[in-house]
């Protein structure tokens, strides 16, 4: 596995921010899904629909999203080079709820959807983002759509290993 110090800090803190879709997961609490890659270490989930985040043996500190939802062709893809960038992505998106959907949208549709989500943001969500900021002092990411699309499109998905399930 990678040696990302911020990811280790997140695991050690055992933080749960359900309003922004960042539930801390452990091996005892979160079992892999049929589409979770072999060698994946799950560290967080959205808490809904089985969507979870992991690092995978052999891929360094890269953060992957796993989405077992039906109808999605690419159930596993990279979303950040490391946990620091993952948190930066969460800050700019105000949560994790659309990270797994980024490749499904055009750039214009994505940014329109993002603007709409800011208008509907709850006080609880704002408070959790503020609390997360206390632990991980990083700035929101510029150009989140372009960032995820660049990482995702450059990644060779054939290198990911799955169980026979």
C-alpha cells in the first residue's frame, strides 16, 4: 500500500462526516463488494448505495472510487493522486456525493450540477466541511472535473484485478 500520511491521519482519527458522504470505514465494518478490486484497502464510504473509496495494492497512494450501482460501466476508477488531493476535491465539491458520477457528465453539465448542489447545502454539511478543514488544512481544488477526468482517462483499468465473483 501507499504511505500517504494524511490518509493515515484520517484512519487514526476515525472521523465520520455523514452529511458530506465521508464515513470512516475499517475492515471490520465494511466488507468488499463484488466489484471491489483484489488488494483494495477500503478507508471510507458514502454510507449509501455501496459507494466506497480505497487504495489498491500496486497503485501507490492513488485514491479510487468503487461504485456497485447497476448501469455503470466503469465501477472502479481513480479520483485523486493521494488523500490530500481527495480532501481538496471534497472541499471544492462540498462532499463526496458526485465524485463517482464525474465521468458520466459533460463538463458543462457537471459544473451546472455543482452550482445547484451549493444552493441546497445544509447547515450540517457546512459544519462538517468546516470541521474537516480543521484536521486537513488544504485548499479546495481548482478545476475538479478536469482533474478527475485527466487521472481517470490516463489510467489503464486493465491493470486492476478482481475476484472471480
